[in-house]
């Protein structure tokens, strides 16, 4: 092929890449057409701007074979949106430029899924080799390691961290590192290394796997025409000599609608897709749509998904279209606040301010958002905002204290640690649990050792709180039911104390094993080998004679400590739920605590106690499309708390059911509290033994949500 002098020649190459398969022979044929290496970067840029992601991927692989590899920046633009995750190491391996920085940027910007985040961290660590890991790699390893990970993602993170000598990383990722050291982990490590470092044509398959269509009934994108019949286009030629090849490509891309390819079906989402089908679109597919052609429900889902994947310009464009809809005028501020909060969590204060200026009722802005915007101002403005909020909290406004803690943890994490510790309150157990999780994430960002003392302090406060609660209950005439509840509280307190003692013993064993490991390393340095040191080591025989055995012991202890921490958190939640039931069913004595004001979370005009017949059975949870969207888009701590509530309700946890309310205005709909600001709405199907989660709704929007039923 001659040089690529104009757009038409480039378009021919891009069209050839579109038709090609991602196989070694097809990519080699495509590479043979790239005769002018100087033009290839511009060709890749054009493909990224005008073609689908998979076309750009095939063109990049061909460019690498032609001797003009794509840049790290070009690869970074396609990694979040490409179909095949297993192509990531191949593309990263053939790119030029600062590849570790590109990968860490993508993780930092929140553009990748959890699985791709884990893989990106492993690839970055592999590319850095023996160089000291940069601080942000350590930070993101800890942050990703705290997520709920499947085995593959946990193993990928463990492989990235296993050779990093950082106490914080090794403690937080103990279970991930243990997964990486299994035989399955070693197989995964070898495969990732092969894909990253092998030649492009060697890691591509020799032939394409058959295309599998699932999740819908496939309809033909073209009519059925015999090869020797006249072509339907009217050319007078036989079909096989005319449109057959073009139609064959369409036939290989079926959709749920006859006459449309999947690409055409997605482009006409507003016309053909249900809300659930639209929600399954990938972010870049949503972003490519014209918001003016979409129904309002689709726009709402798009704003949430685009913001969650940090596609800010697209999210603002869809938000602008949503704000102009007559049927969304009452909800526009609510959706704009979600966009503002997502931008603040990502550090995009410019977007948050721009959207806040467009609110129809700025005076009703959530306390957290208002505080966060002020904290993003200059230092003088920040101090004044903190002082005003602290004064309100000191005057007894517990809500402001909680919101101030969350805002500071986002924008001034060191100061936020101190304020969050003071905001912990056993009376608000779910809020306190979320604060404890955010405190640990802030310690990760600040590269402080994991394990904030606030957790131990909170357990002491909680134990005293429940001891006072039991004492107060014992001082009154109790019914048999209340006697049983008080006995359960005391039993849970003992179990929590036993779990804490067990964790302390494990931590002492861990410190001892770590000291023995350090001693073994020092002796190894003195003698030249770890084996020689082990021969003179006073280690107990059951501890093992070498460093490998000690590493395994340390890893096991860290895993047990992590499990113990999770057990204690679960026990604290059960104790908090049971404590509320004791408090609510015990007559109030003359002496009351300083919290004499009405509970700001009470919704007595909307909720009533749930009947005993509606609770207790083991149920299988299902989720509506709205609930799925809300959980995916919610901040991780909120989503995690909501899923814990669902699990405990479905398991028939009696203490969790004690906090469930039946909605006065909607028969058969129930409400469970999640954190400070949210309610989980669900229905029950006793015949099918199913718990149907309808939505996760902000407390202030409960009445508006009920109007939908």
C-alpha cells in the first residue's frame, strides 16, 4: 500500500481492521498493509476517534507487528472500553512510553472495572520489576484490596503485592497474597507474564472462536436469500456476486430486533430497549448515544453510570438533557446532587461547583455536599467552614458531626481521622461502621499503618453502652420477651469480648513471627544464606526451619486476623440491632441520656412496625433493575452496607428484622434502614420464599419514591 496521504486511505485501513478477526493470521495480514510507519500513529488516533474499540485494538496489534507500536496514551484510551479483558496484557506489553504511569492513572481516575483495576495493578508492578514501588501503587493496592473481590481479582492483586516489602500492603492484602501463592495463582502469574512479554502474534489465537450470542433471542439482521438467487438490491447480479459478503457481516452480528445488527440496535436504544436492557450497556456505548432520543428513565440511568465511570463531560451532557425534561423537573435536583457527590468523591470540584450552580433549589443542598464544596475552597474558607460545622455539632447536631467527618475524610483525610473518631457513637451503629471503613481507607491514602485505634475505642464505647442498656432494662419490670432480648445482648457481648481476645492473641503471635522472620533475615545476611541462618536459629521446630515456612505462617495469621475483624464487625452490627430492640421495648426510666430530642431519622408518619408473620424465614433475594443500578452507582461503603442488610434479612436474622418497618401507604412494601441517609425498600413473596429488593432510596426522598408504587 502507498503512504496514507488522506483520510480516505486511512478509512480503508480502518474498514479492513473492522472486518478482521483478532487472530494471528488476520492481524498479520492487516500489518502487511501498514507500509509507512510514520503514518501509523495518526491512523491509530483516527481509529480511536471514529471506530469501535475492538477495531482500534486490532489496529494497534497490527501496528506493533509492523514495527510502530501504539503509545501508552493510545492504549490507555481503549483499555476501559475494550471487550476482552485478556487482551489487556497483550496491548500493554506492545505499547511504548510510561506504561506503569498510564495504568496507575486509569486506576486513580476510576475508569476501570474492579477486575481491570486488579489486572492493571499487576501489570504495573510487573513492568516496574525490581524498582522501588511508587507510593500511589501502594495506596491503590490497599484500596482495591479492601473491595469485595472474586477469586481471580483477589489473586491478581496478591500477585501484584507479593514481592512488595511494605508492612501496610502485606497486612491489608494478606488473604490476596495467600491466594497468589496457591498453584492456581502461579498458573495465572505465568500466563500474565507470557501475554505481557510474548510477541503479539504468538499470544493471539490461530483461529477465531465461534461467536456465542446469549441473553436474548437472536433475530436475523438480513433476510434469508439463496446464494444463486437475484440480489434483493436490484442490481441484476446473483446474490453471491453482489451483497452476500456485506450481508454476511451483518448476519454475524444479530440483535433482538429483526433487521437490525447489534450495533444498530444499540444506536437506537431509546426506540427498542427496555430499562433493564439499557442498564446493561457499557459506559462508552451509552456515551455514544444522542440523549435527546432517549426516554427520561434511560437518561437517569445513563447519568448515574457515566458518573460512576468518571466520564464527566458525557455525564454532564446527559444531565443537561435530563434537566430539560418536563417529566423530570421534580427529580432534576436529586439526580444533579448524585452527579455532584460523585464528582466530589473523585476530586473534581470544578464539575461539582458547575452542577451546584444549576440546582433549582440550592438551599436544600445536602449537608455533606455543602460542607465538601466549602472544604474545597482556599485554606481560610476551609477553616471557617469547619469551625461553623464543629460549632453546630458541639451544640448537639449529631447529623452535622457525621457529615463533617465524612467530608473531611474526603478532602482533609488527616484531620478527618480525628473528627471521625469523635463522631463514633454506638447509638448510630451503621453510621459508625461506615465511618470505621472510611477511616481505614483514609489511612490507606495517607500510607499509615492499617488498624486505626478508633476501632478498639469504639468497641469499648459500645460495650459500655450495652452494659448500661442492660442495667437500665434490668431495673424495670421486664416481659418474658424482653428478658430473652437482654439475655441475647449479654451473650453477644461475651462473644464479642471472646472474639477480641482471640484477635489480640493472634496479633501477638503475628508480632512474634515477624520478629523471628526479621531475625532470620539478619542472620542470613551475616552468613550469606538464609539456610545457614536457619541451621543456627532458635526457632521452634513447629515454626519451620526456613523463610518460606515463616512467610506462610505470617500469611495465615494475617488471614485469621482479617477474618476475626470481619467477625467482630458482624457481631457489633447484631449487637446494635438487638440493643435497639431492647431500648425500644423497655419503658423509659425517669433518668434519660442527653439525647432527649426526637430521633431525626424517625418516619412515624410513613412507617409502622412489621408484623411478626412477615419475618424470620430464609428467603432468596432478587433485585429490580432500579435496585441494581442504585447499588452499582452508590459509594462503595453504602452499597456494601445495603448488601449486608439484604443478606441478613434474607437469612432471617431476627435482630435485623426488628428494625424493619411496613410502609403505611403501600401494602406489601417494607423499609429497612441503611446508614444515616438511606432506606432499602423491598417486598416479600412467601409462596416463592423470595425477598424482592425494589430500590435503595435516600431518606429525604422516601415519600417521592412511594409515589411510584
